[in-house]
C-alpha cells in the first residue's frame, strides 16, 4: 500500500553512500533483537575520505581556517579536525606502549588514505615550506585562487597561528630577488610547485574588485570616511 511504499522510500534515502573502504559492521544488542550498526569512528573516517577527495590530503585543520574577510571563522571542519588530532594522540599513546582505542585495523584504514601521523616531524630542510604550501593549496580549494591577503591567518591544530598571507608575500619577494639575479631561497622546484597551483607572482596585476572594496571598508573604519588620498599607501 501507499504507506509501505513511503516507508520504503524514506528508508532508502536515509542510507549512507557506499564507502570505498568498507568498514566492518559491529553487533550490538537492543532489547531482544540483535542489530548491526557502524560506530561513529567509521562515520568520521568516511568524512576524512571525502575531505581528501576534495583537498588532496588528510591535513584537516583542528581550528579551521579564517575566512578571507577576517570577520568569521570557517567552523564546519573543526569537529573533523579534532577527530583527526585525536587519532594522532591515540597513535602517540601506542608508541609509548600505552593502551589506546586505535586498533591495527583502524591504523591500516588511515594509512590506506595517506594519513599523516606526525605533522610537525622534520622530514628535511623543506618541511616547513611544504606545510605552508599545503595550507596554500587548501586556501585555494576554499577560495578559488592563491591571492591570500597579507593579514590572513591559519590556526593550526596546536593553536599555533600561522601568518599564511605573510608567507605568500615572502614567496613573491624571493621571486623578485631571483629575477634580479640576487640570492633567493626559492628554488626551481618550489617555483614549479607554486606555478602548478596558479600562484600569482605580481598581485597588483590581478587584484579583485571585492578585495579593493574590503580595503575601502577597512579604510572607512579607521578614518570615518571614504575620502582616500590618491597616493594613499596601505
């Protein structure tokens, strides 16, 4: 009848989409009936899979990344970021020989999608640069470009505040030094990486109208009007 069909349709659309790495079901007892359900851990794992599909890595920020206009924080990733950090904490407990909820099966699932267990570990002289590069890639995925405002801040999982905008500005300075035949810390490998994601070396030639509008709002907040001098220097 109609009610049975409606119930069947409602049940079908509430099912979760299939996961490429299918987690095992666990059995629980509710009253007299045994039912199978997937624990919350696997729900977060599938969210992490989706994150990697969109951003290309598993480096979820614990505190989110600040929005371009600096007036609000992007909080939708914070629960996943805290879960990712908890997996690292569980991993460190295992490394110290302590009991942890992180089973071998879960470690294998996370390893299978390229999970990073020790974000701050030094893998070489370029490790810090590479981390900033990954943060820039995440910024581009969220905003559509690499035009990071100078005051833009990333809050890392240890509550460390990274001036990503200043890092981007420094890449442009190093590029200018290189073009002038002077000593520079930017190598050909780094140039190729930045060019690959559409890095803008001369920002003045690619300034968006919206960016200048926000600059004007900031000027009015500081000066009380929009009478910007022609030679005004920010």
